[in-house]
C-alpha cells in the first residue's frame, strides 16, 4: 500500500539516509526503531517530500507519489512531525478546519466530529494552539493530520515530551483509527514499549540504513538485539 | 465654542489616524503577517494613485477607478512575488536589497512616464462646519473607509479557507504543505493582497494627496513604524498604533505645533519599542 523504494536523501550535500526500502501494507501498523540520530526523522521527511529525493521514490496506494508535499498529502499521506509544529497563532478549531478544508472536506463538520472523538481538545477549542501543553499539542497535531483523511499516517516521535497519561490515550487512539478506519501507520519511536503496544512488526535503523526487519515477537525475545540496536 | 473646538480636533485626529491606518494596512499584511520587508511598498502606493489618476482622466468615474487600481497593483504584486520574493523567503537582507532595487526602478519609471509635476483630479470638495470651524469632508469619509477596510481584511483572514491557509503557510510553511496546502500559491496571493491594499491606499487618498512619484515616501516611515510597534498581532495591533500614534500626533499638532506632533510620534514610538521590543502585541492571545 505504502512503499519507500531505494530512498537516499539528506540536507544540502550531506547524505543521511541511504538506499532505504520499506513497505507498510493495507491497514498495518509498523514501527521504525533506532537510536537517536540514525535518520528516522530524515526518512519521514523524505517520505513526505519535505526534503528532496537524491534517489529513490515513494509509492502511495501503489501509485508513484509526485514530489510536492501538498500533492502527497492529497494522495492520502498524513504526517505528524517530531516537535508537533501546530499552527501556534491559530485556534485549535482552525488547526483542524484548515486541514479539512484544504483537502476538500467540510471544515465545520470535521471539527464537530473531531471534538467528539478527542474530548481532551473540546474545552480548548477556541484557544490558540501555541498555548496548549505538549501533550495537548501532540493530540492536536494528530487530529490535524487525521482531518486530511489519510490512508497512511506517518508519526515521528509522538511520545516525546508527552506525559504518560496522554501516551496511553494516544496508543488507544491509534489502535482505534487503525481498526475502525483501516488507516495504515508508520511510527518512528525510541520508546520501544509504546511501539510494541501498537505495532506488529518493525524496521530497525542504524547509521542511515535499515539494519533488519523483525516481527514483534522476535524483537521482544531478542534482548541482545534490543540492547545492541536500541540501547534499551 | 470649547466643545466645538474639541470635536473638531478629535475628528481631524481620527481622520489622520484613519489615513495612517489605510496606508499601513498593506504593510501589516506583507510585513506584519508574512514577515517580508518590502522596500518597494511605497511605490505600490504610488502606482495605485497613478493608476486611479490615469483611469479617471480617461473618463471613468473616480469611484470605479479604485477597484481597477487595486486589481492592477495586485497583479504587479503577484508578478513581483513570483519573480523575486518567492526565491528569497527567510533571507531578510536579500529581500531588502532586491526590493530596494525594485523601488528605485519603479520610482524612475514613474518619473519617466508621468514627470515630477503634480497632476490633480478635480473632485468636488465639500466642507462641513462645526460651530465656527470648517472641516474638509473627504478625510472624514476616510474614517469610515479605514474601519470597513479593517473589518473586511480581518474577516477575510479569519473566516475564510484562504485566510486560514494564508496564516498556516506563514506560521509553519512546511506543515502547511504537509497537510495539503499549496503554500507557494497562497503566499503569492497574500503578497499580492498586501500590494493591492497599498494600491487601494494610493487610489483612495488621491483626492487629498496628489500623485507624485515619491508620494509613498511620506507614508512609508510612519506606516512601517506603526506596523513594527504593533508586533505579531498585525491587524488589531496596527489599528491600535495607528489610532494611538497617528491620532495622538495629530492632537498634539492641533494643540501645539505640527513639529510637536512629529516629535510626539517618534518619541512615543521609541519609548514603545524600548518597552516592547517585539511589539505591543507580543503577548496578546489573539489571532490577528
């Protein structure tokens, strides 16, 4: 369903990720693991088109994705970046509404539905997004991505700087949207427990390459691999 | 008699504030919202004035010439954004240099085309009298024009999909693209809108400020200061600074001398920038 094929990319002339291929199947949740600085975020940005491809390509729904990020979003690629990057001087409502409207969905209806689905945001609906707590911003960034009605959702370090109660809530939300709406998810994380609570298999990255692809059970069983690649 | 004098001073100060607000609105969008320093801004005001002047001379009613002037300056603004500004986002000094050059070219072009003399349009002038005092009517109309302009731009930016997309593209350009906003197209329109507002200012001020190639300069400094003092909440902030600074300077000028009015403007600006380096609205929890 979603494929990254022979991805090579980086910033300026510096290559950070090299010849990476991975696949996320229809309705699947896949984790992207690895220590800090192995290139997980760069791979995510490569997938969205926010950094130009030096080589390789991305396929969404078995169609080759055009290079412009906005076009990829319209093909069904949702993105929740590391550090959230909500629109700070726009209200919670507007953050969701602009995402829906830009993809041809009714903004008012989407906001009403989402405030029901994410009760945590409802009391903050007319507050500026910049004034929310880290956890609330993370939920909002997720809601904003979902308002584009994605087929595949890319999540970059969703638990970073988020209080534990919201981490649990987020795991619940991700499972729910995956099961009910069949949205496929690729989640980059350092928090192994969070990942393995939702994902069935994982790719492990090291130095800008995919080291191995493993399923949840083998990774849980292999303490040596966990220590070597993830430092846990 | 005293009351008449106060009302007269108040009305003329409000119209000074309105004129400053009309001239600063385009800057509030281009600099306040987008963060682009367009040093050719005063030339857009001038082009709006000459456009309205030329069209009126061709026999079109003055009121009809205003929207045409806006359309022309918007179109030129869009071309400038696509050719120059879009390549320089995030490069403040390069943008300043490029637009400074553009400003010189446009200024000289206007001198070549229209000369430095001051052609005027003959619009029926009217006065209203308050007690013993006479006030020109047109500047008073501009108070209403400024209010309507402010409300319309505020509604455009907060209530429409374009407005939300424009603010999203400016606040987080990458994320705006990642949720499907064609931000380069949106930015072109926003910049063009700012230029169109400058053109509107030039056209609508034409009856009281004759078109000359350097007419925009008279507004450039004060408009810029009003927008800088306003800070990140660009529209509400600029409305407030235009009333406070422009109106205050005008009151001071009426009570003392016109020099005192200028001194008031610049001293208050300096004090405000010293107390609020990021602008008076830096901590406001408002959208615009």
